[in-house]
């Protein structure tokens, strides 16, 4: 029997006042060790579907912050002729992805450029983890021939506004283990201004999901907690 509407509302209101998680991890090798144990490997994430629809079969694709390679495996299941690679700062994540047969390499894009160009570059829920996000954005921009597709938490989401305004709690922007995971934050307006400063134009914004009854598809920057931005070079 599903919970009643009042009990669901009460549970959500309580969640607004929950503290940010503080389950510590040692670096991003440790982070991916925890993720490996907790991930549902059969899940296809909405951001993967959104990105895959934009990428023609046969394109060259680099996934930055590829983690264990879930998106690239999904992309190949839909567009089998794509030439895909993945990179991550975590050696452990790169190893996990390579074990599934993917072409992967470890790199810190705050310290080094990419050695080639790709038709499409993707980065899912990674830019908010990066202290020198500007450096990573420029590296991805310079190596993208067609479109750059980024997904990230939306700090302007209506529930985050409520949590901060009413409960005095900073938004929990899809943080999984520890508050230190996310060190950069953007609303839709902030992200558009930030990327424009580096010669990128947002050509489409799509919500990954949202509350039932909310217009999160038509107004993703207000009603979706996670959004996908499609960008092109100006």
C-alpha cells in the first residue's frame, strides 16, 4: 500500500531540513569504490537518453568524467557505430570502465589539454565537482567540433529555494556521500553567463526529471533539479 498524500508531504518537508550528508571518502578513487558498491548498473539515466538522441551514429564521442562507463555503454547500445572514449581523474573509475571493454584514459583536465578533437564531448554531473571548472570547460570547448553536452545539478530548482528560504539549509544538489563532493554551483542564469564568458552558447536546456504535476519539461531551470545543457562554440 502506497503512503498517503499527507504522509508523503510530511516526509518531503522533513527532508528539506535534513543536514547535508557527511559520509567521508578518500579522494575520487575512494569515491568510485563507494559508487561501485552502491550503483544500480541496470539503470538508464534520463541524461543518457537526452544526450544519445543528439549524437548521430558514427560520431566520435568523448565522455569526460566517465566514471565506470555507464553512458558510453548505453550510447553504443543505441548508436553502435559511434567511436567512443572515456576519461576520468580517478584511476579506479577508468579501470572499472576499461574492464567492460571501453577505450579509457586517466587525465586531469585542469592540468593538461586533450590530445585530439571529437565531434561531441559529454560531461555528466562532473563539472560541479571541479575546483578549476573554468580550465576544464575551456579544454572541452577547444576539443569539441560540434556540440558540448553537459548535465549538472540546478541550484535554482524550486525545492532548493524553499529549503534555503524556509529552513535555512543549503540545497542538497544530488550529493551522494559527502558535502565536499559539490564545490561549484549554478542556477540557469548563472550557467548561461558563465559559459558565454568562454565563447559558448546554450542552444537547448532540458530537465532530467521533476515533480509530478510540475512543468519541468517546459521550465526546466525552475522545476527540474538536474538539467542538461547543449552548447555550441560561438
